[in-house]
C-alpha cells in the first residue's frame, strides 16, 4: 500500500472525491463545521470557476471556496468521478 501525501484542495481536479485532512482553525473551521464539513469528511470537487474558485459538494449542498482558502485546506484524493460513479455513499 502506498503512502499518499495530503494535497491542497486548490490542486484537485474537478470530478474528484476527496477526504478532508486539515482545515485552517478559527473562523474558517467554525464555518465548515456549520456546513457539516470536518476532518475525515468525504466531499466532491464539482468544478473550478475562472479565477480559481472551487465548487465543492457535500450531500446536496454546494459551497464555493476561493483560491486563497482552498490552498490552506489539505485533502487526500479518494477517487475520480468515473471510477466512483457506480459506488454508493453508505453514510
């Protein structure tokens, strides 16, 4: 089994499922907790807008994250959309 190093969310390609490793503390962390996003949570990277803003999805909510913040959130890539399209989230 290979060891995967965390990547900044800003480097993730749209169509990827990722698992949150770290979120910056303080107000950022509090906002993510309000959305139900914590370390260990699996999210989907939907798209990247011009200027670097990422749209992520957790359950049925979509959240826009600017490039400055997305570079401070570290994740592990779980799978690409094509590979995980037939898998169901068991949570």
